[in-house]
């Protein structure tokens, strides 16, 4: 138990540090629709299911890190939004990705998705009511229903044969020639890959992916290729220079001031360090009487109701005082001391053992008080004037029960006999 009490806090501290380090080292993100975000607005669940289905999901920080040479057939690129793409960067990006299987872009309702990509597409906020596929494309099946979409897309003047509108706001909505829906599919035309514009981002979040056919549509759309490159747009995509460090924005006059301050601190440390000599021992500034410490310790035992510990202290003190008084070495075992005390005092062996060795029940103040009185009475009895006291261990019977050394032939008489 002592070893456990000593090392348990340190083991617990190591475990806490390990858990905290593991939590901090786990990649997390609070960005909506991020594959590393396990919150309600994240898309970690969708990314994990795609990986389980055998799709190689690769996360790229920013469109600037896309390498067109490694993006060809068998690859789908997902762009969660286009807020960081300028009017020139968007079309250039689409042209560089012309060899992809498909490019999936989520519209966020700001109206800039089509303009950022150089496409004539208009956006408006959708009604949010569940919508069905009502189109013929690979990722949409008859009866599929999306729940939670938020952006309605209109194809505008895009080539009619090459543009398909899916999940319109109502049955037969596009029969009159309109091309509106929560999803627009623009087939590749040599200058761009097959491009899917979707206003269904909220349906892919961890909170809503299991509603309706949201998961089925997402898995068919993003899992159609062996590799999915999930782009997390960054402000650097705008082409702005990177923000300088804190040192770059501090005033130049601060540098010499810091050098002077650092030199002053170093000089002060050296000056004060030379005044420190070797460690020496000094007497305590105050003398504390032994009675005060004894009384203070007794009060602590009393407040804690630790009668057992107090009784052990009383018994240990009695054994420590009785051994030299009876002519025994201080290293004499407790059992041997009990036998000698019983022999000298004439008390039964069990009674002496109870007084000097047996513990008191926890919280038994009455038993503790009785024990203290009996122990003091035993000591007074052994210290009473005229009480024969031995001066050598051989004056007492050995544990084997043999006769005292004074009764053996050739031995000297005991101190008690010499004093008679």
C-alpha cells in the first residue's frame, strides 16, 4: 500500500498527460464540411465511409497546392466553396483540371460560384423542402430524396444538351424548358472536366447525412472514382502575400531596447550569483520544546480520531524505554522483550503482550486511555525502588525455556541475588 500511495499520483499524472497529448495531436477542424471536423456541421462521417468503401480520400489545403500533373483520369476533385477564387483564378483552375473524371463544386448561396468558375449559373436560396431526383444521371436514382438542401441553381445560357438539372423544386418543374435544381451537371467540353455544381452541402454534414437519400447520393457522386481529392480552400488562394511574423510588425527601435534589457538581466544574474557561497547549515532560529511537539502531535491524533496510531506510538515509546532499563540491547525483538517484562513484573505473558504489542481498535478513545494508563502503571512498577533489575540479558530465561544462567554450573549469580 505504501508503494501504491507513493507512485499512484505520478502514474495518474503520466496518464493524464498522455491523454491530453493524444487529444491535442489528433487533427481536428472546426471548418464546415471539413473531413477532419467531427462536429454537427463537419463531414468526417462521409469521408470515413468513403475510405471504408475503398476510395482514396486525400485532403489538400488550398487550390494552390493542386498538382495538375497528378490529377487525371480516375480522380474526382471536391471544392466545398469558391469564396477564395478570383475571376481569373477560377477559370484557370478549371482549365488545368480538364483531365479529371469530374469536378464537384458546392454552392454556398452567395451567388459567386458560377462567376468564380467562368460559368453562366445563377444561385438563389431554396425552399428547403425535400426534393426528388427527377433526372437521369449516374449518381441519382428514381425516388432518391434529398433532405436539407439550401441553394437552387439555374443553368442560364449554358448549352442545353450538355447541362442536366437534378432535384428540381417540384415535380415537372423543368418540363417547360427550365433547367433549375439543387444539382447541375455540366458535361465536359474539352476546356473543362465534367463539372457538378451542387447546392446540397448541408445534406453531407454529420448531422444530416443519414436523412433521406443524402448518404446514397453523396457516396455515388464522390465515390465514382478511385481517388477523391478533398480541397480545403485557403485565403492564400486569392494570391495575397503571406502575413509577416510578429517581429516584422514591431517597431525597429524596439530591437536595441530588448538587447539592452537582456544584457541588464544577464549582468544582474552574474552579480547576484557571485554573492552566493557554499551551502551551510545553520541552527534553527527558534528552539521548540519537546513537550510542545508532543502535545501538538497528540492534538492531531485526537482531531483525526486516530487512536490506533496513537496507541502504537505509546507502545513503541514504552518498549524503547524498557529495553535499556532491563539491561537489554535496544535491538532486542519485541517478543523477547515481552517475555522479559513478564518475568520481571510477574504479570501474565498475554497481559504484557496486550500492553506492548496488540493494537487498539480504530476510534476507541476509551480503550486508548485505558491502554496508556496500564502502560504507565507497568513502567512505574518496573522502575519502583527496590525492584530487582537485571544488568545483562543472560539474567533472564532464554526463549527455549532453559534455566536462568545464574542457576547453571560455573555461572555468576544474578544482580538480584547479589543485592539480597
